[in-house]
């Protein structure tokens, strides 16, 4: 498939007619070896040893001219299904103002769909983006190369609006950056669709039906650099409304908050964060949370060592489960600086009044990561 990808790129405009020098390739190859064990309370321990293929990605990019470029990208993550995508980017500038249009046609060898597609206008202090695109990810977990199983408790890392479509405004005020995203979406299936009680009038039964739903809300994020410290705060709240004004739908709400900070002192960086999310579907309310912290230390010569912890809560109203995890990591060049060898170990303990949710786990692993 990579050979076909390269042939298609080389045959495209920009590579023909002596312009092959425009071809730029970047990529990543990851291989992992791990040993993990899980010990649910009252049950036998399961131990798994495995050598696996992690991310295998390649991207061929061409600049057709100063204002247009395109790329073919092959993506295959953690032994999952791979896909080939086509990206195109157009830009225009006028003084301090600029425009960027980007479109990602995803999985062009399978069922072609859209990845990110947006138009963005910018000047020195403000950027306005409209379309379909992902939100900023602000979770900081340190190295944490290998973390033990949480036995299904769940870890909230990035608080994002799924399949975001709408408008985002970014303001750059030097040491302070503000981002405000407003989702403006429509859906009739999935987690954001409102549900009716169905013909029996009872919620939570098999004949509950999803209805066409308008989804909007707001997701502000503020980042501040205060000397050697960096702080990021993110919040979102979503509103759900049935497109049929006469539909009798079940209650639904979705809010989340995240505060992340780190401070550099010499060769060390220390970070702490807290994330909380609240969702309600009819009478079922979940409030999962994550408290996490880390320290990393640069040892010189490309070596880094770190430790991290996180305390996870699944947020159920009855018999809540809480996982406490600790991990230690070490990274170093593997023969050459382009390849990083990552070593790590982690443990976890899960407690709950419901003993079927409790237990412990551990992991040890090595990862070889080559980015080019």
C-alpha cells in the first residue's frame, strides 16, 4: 500500500516535470514489548506478555506552489485498521491578514469520508475558524509511557466535543491565549442524540428511539505563561434540543472542566491537574473525575526520567469505583538520537463497595519509537 501511495503522489502534479524535489516524506514506526497482569478481587490473575506493533504512519507532502499543497497519508495505529487519506491546503495572504482552507478526505481506499475540513482567517492577534475540526488537547500526564489497567474505571484525559462542527475564535495576547469554540451541530444517532420513551412511555426500554437533535454550547480555553509556570483551564457545556418541537424527550446534559498546570525548575518539570465531567441521560447521572500529577527530569544526552500518578473515579451514583495508579518511566536514545527507547512500569489498585469492580494490576514495557 505504501508503494501505491508513493506512486500516486509521484504521478500527481507537482512531482512531475522535474519537480520531484518537492516530495517530502515524514513517518513514524513504533514497536512495543509488554508484560501485564490483572487481578480482580476474588478471581485468578491473568498475565499477558506481548510484542506488538504500535503506530505506523507515513506522510508524503508536496508544495504545488506558494499557496497550495497536498499530501497523502497512511495511518495505522496500534494494530488497528489502517487507512489512506488525502489532504489539501490552500493559503492566501494580504498584509497582516491570511486565509487557510484545509480538507482531509479520509480513508480514500475504503469508504471515503471527511476528516478535518475548515476555513480559517487570521491576523496578528486573532484567528477565526469555521468547519469540522478537533479541539485543543491540554491534558498533561508527564512521561507515563506504561500505565497499568484501571479495570474499567476510565480515565478522562482530553475534554473534547465529539465530532466537533462549528466556529472557533482564538485570541493571542502574548503570555495569555484565549480560545472559544461554539459547536453548531445536528445529529440523529450516537451519544448526543435525544431519546424518546418509545411507545410504552417508559424510559430505558428497548423501544426508546433517538430523534433528530440540535447540539450547541460553548467550550472556552485559556492558557497563561507566568514565568516558569504554565496554566491551562478548559470548560464546556452542551445544550440539546429536539428538532421536532413536539417531541417528548428524555433529559440530557453534558458539562466538563479541566485545570492543568506545570512549573519548570532547573532540569525538572512538575505538573498537576484535575478533570471532571458530568453527563445525564434521563435519570442516569455520571460524574467521572481524574486527579493527576507528574515530575520529569532531563538527565542530558537525550535521557529523561519521570514518575506520575493518577486517581480515577468512574462517577457512578452507587458503588463508585476508584483507581489509584502510579508509573515510572525512562527514555533514552537507542543507538542513534532519532530512535527513542522508552522503558516503564506501572501499578494500579481499584477499590469499590462492589467487589466485582475491585482489584489490582501491573505492567512493565519497552517501546522503540522511530520518527523521521
